[in-house]
């Protein structure tokens, strides 16, 4: 004689049915993941949003070569220059978030463009994920040989009676070299200095050496040969530490100028589209640490004026967030016109 089993309450039966569906979905997802080839399964592209040539080119090619060896897949460098780096950056921001399209990013294109353009087709924090910051470069302030100043105090005395007669250069509207010059010469010293934008550091340096410019922020490696030839004088350095090229030159903070803009410099990073799987970002970061630590890349970074970084994705994002808050505020306070 069989005994009928008690019927389950409707709520419990429904819960069991939902659990069965969820379990089936999890199994299907696991099976699909297991069927996908391990990353990377094909060549990777690093987009450089500048034309070929210059430090970013050489550094990115070196990264691509070493990263490709470590990942076991070719890493191709693709140049997409134009519109101050916006075109190439936007191409990566809109690429498939699978780890196969990466970006050689700089602070100028991610931070300063965001602060100085009325509208961009991407938002750095929303559309990109930083894998790591590769290197950081402090800025140095140089004056031509005719300016009788060896530090900021002497520059202030010299500028005091030359209102409207001083000029300074930078290699782009709204970049940190421009902002620092505006802040120091016009906000702090009241010099009413004229800004002259250039297409690159080389022509700027030529005019500074030729005394067609009074002063300019730039990079240590670009100015060093002319300092040695006594055609330029470096009188201050941004950041928390002095630079190896000019160990005798004090930082802005050491000379009593601890404004936020004088704590910043330039940086270069490797980025991926937002939504790239965390495991892929972690793999890329894990491989980038020894790449940045390699003697060959460190030599390239040093030649360009960068100090190696290789921080974590979280640290890189925190630095980006901090500068995305600071630079737009400085642009507003200076009253810089937007593009």
C-alpha cells in the first residue's frame, strides 16, 4: 500500500523552481566561460593618439615589444593622431571592452582636454579604465640667459617693474605648462605676461634660447643641453622632489610656492575601455610591472624625463580623479577660455 507524499506549499515550490533556473543559468555561464580561449588569444593593439615620432612613440613601441613577449601575442602600435589626442582616445573609449584595444594615454589628453574643451565625446572616468601609470614627469621652470634671476624670489623682483613686457611659452593651450605659467607670472607675480602657444617643445625651446621668450615651463631633458651651454637657467621644479638633472634647483614648495598647480607634472599611462573584465585588467597590470621595471624601458623613460611608476589600477584611478577635480578648478580660477 503506497502512502501519498504531502504536497509542497506553493511558495516553496516556486522558490525551488527559481533556484533550479538560476542553477541552470550558472552552469550555462560557466560552460560558456570554459569554452572561451584564455586571454589573450589574438593580437592586441595599443592606440597612440599622436602622430609618430617623439617620446610617446618610442616608449609605447618598447612597451608593445616587451608586453607582447610576456603575453605570447603580438602587440601592435596604431597611431591615430588628431584633435589634441581626442580622436584616438575616443576610438579606444568606444572599442570593445575585451582587452584587445588599449590606449597610450597622457595627462594632457585625459585631464587637461577635459578641463579646456567645452565638450568631449568621452568621459575619462566613465569610459576608460587605467591599467597603470607608466611614468611621471615633473615640470621645470626655465628663463633665458638675459633674465637676471636664479630663483623665484629674484624672478619676482625682476618682474615687478616689467608688467606687460614678459612672455612665456607652452606647447599647448590649457596644458599644465600653460596653467603653471599663468598662475605663477600673472596670479602670483602680477606680471601681466603674454602666453605664446607652440606646436611642440622644440620650437618653444629655440625661442626661449633666442630670448624671444622670457620664461617657460618644460621638461628637464629638453632644457638640459642649453643649461649646460649657459643659454638657459632652470630656477624651480614642480612636485615633491628635486630632479636628478638639476639637483641644486629647489622645488616650488621649497621656495615658498606650495600652490596645487606646482605639485603636478605630466604622466603617461596604459588604459583600456571601461567594462574590460577585471581579470584582464589584472593580467595586463601584472605583466606591466616587470615591463616598467626593465632596464631598457627605464632608460627610455629617463631619456624622456619620466620617472617610472607602475602603480595599481586603483591608485592610477585615484590620481586621475584627483587631477580631474583640481585642473578644471584651476582653469576656472585663471579664467582660461574654453575651446
